C-alpha cells in the first residue's frame, strides 16, 4: 500500500476524489493524512468525515518559507509518507522541499500545461481564446506548475463559458485523472525519464 498525504488550502474537491478513489476495492494506495495550511479549509471536514487524520500547518505561524516547509517535511517523514499529492495547495514550496521529495510529489493544475501556469488558469484560457482547455497531473519541479506530465484531459471551451462554467467542466476531469494517476504510481507503472513520463503496460 502506497502511503499518501494530501496537501490542500481550500474546498478540497480533489481531496474528496482521492478519498473516494482510494476507498474503492483493491485500490493500491491509502491516504494517511490530509494537511491544510488554512485552518478553516473545508477540505479538513471532508477528511475528518472520512476518518482520515488531519493536520493544520498554518503558514502564518512561521517566520520563513523554510521553517514552514520544514514543519511539513517533519510531518510527512513522521508518517512514512511515500507520495505527496498537492490538491489546490496554494503555497509555493521551497527548492529544498521540492528536491527532497523529487518524484514523490505531484500536483494537479487546471490547464493543459505548459500553457497557463499560475493563478486563474481557466480565465487565462478564456482570455487566450483557446478552443480546448483541460487539466494536468504532473510531478513537481522547482518552477511553478512545472514538471514531467503524468496525465492530461481536455475539455471544450464553449462560446458562452465564463471562468466558473469552464472551471466546473475542467474540475470533473481533474478528479478523474488525479485518481488515475495516483493509482498508476501506486501500481509502480510510472517511470520518469528527464522531462517525460512513461506508463508501463499492465
Ligand atoms: C483545482 O482546480 C486545482 O487544479 C487548482 O485549485 C483547485 C482546487 O480545487 N490548483 C491550482 O491552481 C494549482 N496551481 P479543490 O480544492 O476543490 O480541489
């Protein structure tokens, strides 16, 4: 069983998708803890309701990014975490943390990377006038929303979309590919070679 920690900052719908996915029969991974940097994040309730250990590590209580990341790192190591899943975790992690967790740290982002990195990716897609938008699950590297891509899903951009309707359509796919990606990693089928990820057949 792969031991997972999910890090989030807000509503936690991706956390919920991972809770639901990992609780299905024979899923090869289990969520050991859910960690929020925001004390009243709704995702904390989702995790508690599922009987998962929750931790709040409030970045405001730390004097530096390094100290905050050290507290995260300690919590993860104390629990023998194998894979860290960022799920709407809105903090930039230090180089030291990202390097320490290289290839054991993944993120979901609401665009077809490398397009539209950073905040408001869905509005960026609308502003650019693209006809296809989507989401990406990737291994985390030091650059923001950068790293080898594990999985992507595309959705159409419709003429009457605004950021909310497009975000909702993308989010449905985030939930699907995030759970699938975790499963592939837990099955040992994911291989990273430089910028590319290869999925070994069953
Ligand atoms: C998701 O759309 C996720 O892709 C995005 O935040 C949202 C969190 O929603 N993450 C980023 O933009 C990271 N760059 P959730 O809390 O309901 O999972």
